[in-house]
């Protein structure tokens, strides 16, 4: 990888590598987990390496895959996260401050990476510059993250976070649906959870305005009200910021009878603000 863009802080990387060790879960054991992560990383890099060579979008190495293996090793290492909202945490904690006092609507949260360089730039390219090809690469990274494979395996459905019709027409695709199709097309449940109000983009609002903005924003498709009753769901989005959107969607799914919801995102912002 070229020229100084990548942080060369081995101590930080060691810290990240060790982060999952205190993930707060007894299953599987540390040895199995180490092997599991190794296998996932191997599968991930092999999955990316099947691509036609080009330049790495991060370090511009040539020839390379869209994200080269060096950049994946540096920027996509698994980190220790809050079990309830996927916020990156010190290894001594299992839950962040917000989740300890107010449990989210969902049962578990998982994230592949932090919403930071280079993922913030690549997500913008994916979403706002109409480059849906990134869905495939992001899905590989999501699958390689700890606990994601079991969550996908256990799920009856993957529910992509819906977009309002107006935004869908502007963008031409729903980024969460594309990610879901790359994760497991057979389990994608489309059109059952609806976004019924075209609310302003969450990113444009102050935290205190987000929940009121989202009240009544989601509903079950009237013709399929019971489709998630008793089902285990993975609710999927590209980015979690405050978590308010996914909380509002989860509340609707739980009211419709969902038995378990894993909130899964590609990138998690690093601010301790979930559901606040
Ligand atoms: Zn690279
Ligand atoms: Zn949390």
C-alpha cells in the first residue's frame, strides 16, 4: 500500500485485534473465535480477489482489488463493540453508557466497521454517487465480521431498512436492499416494512429532533401484517448514527410479532448517542 494514508500505529492495531476477546460472550471460546475470525478474513480477501484487477480505492495501489488486502487488514479489523448498539468500546465494557440505561428496541447490534476513513468516503460513493457496485464489497466485509454469519444463519428474514418512495426514485436503488441481496438473497424480505412518511434525512437533524421526525415513519404493509410474527429478523442498514431510524423500524417489527431482531449495519458512527 502506498504513501502515508494508512495509519502505522501497531499498538492501536494490536489493541483492535484484541478487542473482540472481551466481547462479553461465552460462545464460542477464544481459540474458536480466533479461528473463526481468521477464516472469515481469509474468505473475505479471497472473495475480493476474484475481482478484475484495478486500483485500490483507498491507497491507489495498482494492480489491486477495489479495496486491497493491506487496506482491509488496516481499516477493517474487527473491534470490540457494545453488544446492544455496536458502538466501538474499550475492551473492558460490554455495553455503552446509553444502552446501559435505555435498552434499544432490537435485541442485538452488529457492525462491520466504524464510520470513518476510508469507509465514510466509500459509502458516499456507493450511496450518493450512484455506484451500487460497492454493495458487493461491503457485503463481503459485513459477512466477515464477528457474529454476523450466525446471525444471518439464524434469521428467518433479512429486512432492509426501507427508503421513502421519493428518495428511492431520486437514488434509483435502496442501498440496504442491495446489501441484503449480497448477504443472502433467499432471506431478503422486501416490501413488508414500509417507510410511509418521507421524513427529512436524519443526518440533517439535531439529535433531539430525530425521534419526533421518525414517529409514525414506518408501518407494516397492510396486506402482510403477520408475516414477521414469531420470526427472527436481521434488520439491515448501511450506517447507524443515532440508531433512531432503526429503533423506530424495530418497534414496528416487534409490534408485528418479531421474536428477535439483530440490527446489522456496515458502518457505525463513533458517537455515544444511540437512542438519545
Ligand atoms: Zn489499498
Ligand atoms: Zn450501546
